[in-house]
């Protein structure tokens, strides 16, 4: 019985020629594009409503922590 070598000599390996043998999976095709479609710039930014809500929440949180710090100091 011969021994099996999991790392055969590449000079004797028929797969090293770069050609896929029958039953083997060929290499994946190369892609040069992202496939995301054409670039479309944004038509507008944030709406006024969401910005007002976010700013209002930030001010309320800041006021809460300021009042909490004053209450702890008193």
C-alpha cells in the first residue's frame, strides 16, 4: 500500500496547470464594479422636523442632568 501525501509535489500535480479538471470548481469570476448602480446625489438633507426633535431631546437631557447635579450639590 502506498502512503497518501496531502501536500503533493506541485510539479507533478495536474491541477497546477491552471485548468480546471472535470468535477472541480473553476475559480470565481472577477468583478471590477461594485454593482450598486449609478451614483445619485441626495436631493435634500435632514428635514426640519427630525432635527428639531433631536435638538429638543438633547436640551431636555442636558437640563435634566444639570438639575440632578444641582440637587446633589444642595
